[in-house]
């Protein structure tokens, strides 16, 4: 019992849930802090050690057109998906960041090369 109280002081469960609800406005809100969510939060908090990593995770999630559902390709992202270890690391590493290039703009190495041929007198 006493050990559980110490852990409650260390792992800011509610602060993490509140941060998610405030930052990830495109995703379903967390309504209940279940035991399985507590377990996942505890594991991620032990792994990352601070709230700043969660802030980065939630910022990247909301900024991603894919994860937020803004591009219409996938609409199943939620808190539980996000705090799974394999998903959290992919988001933090930038896997779901928006493409740097506009849809109609390609990086230089993908653009067709334009040749200007000199006019030849016939």
C-alpha cells in the first residue's frame, strides 16, 4: 500500500492524461484512467523519465496529418495506440511527420532534368 502511494507520487498519471486531452484535440479524449492505461503510462514514464518527452509525443501526434486523421487515410489513432512502446518510439522518431514537400513539389533529386538544346541552323 505504502509502495503504491510512492509510485503515485512519482508517475504523474493524471498530468499525462490531461496533457494528451489538451494537446491532441483531433483525437478521442481519455475519459477514464484504467488500470491498463496506468500500466502503459508507468512503463513509458519509466522509459522516458520526464513529461517533456510526452509533450513532444503529443505535439508530433497532433501535428501529423496522418495520426490526427486530417488526411483521411487513417482515423484510428488514440491514447492507447499512442502509448504502446513500438508506436510511441515511431512517433518520436518522426515516422509520421508530415512530408516536408508540398504534394506538387518534389525534392530536387526527383525532379525531371530539363535540357535546353541549342538551336541548329538548317
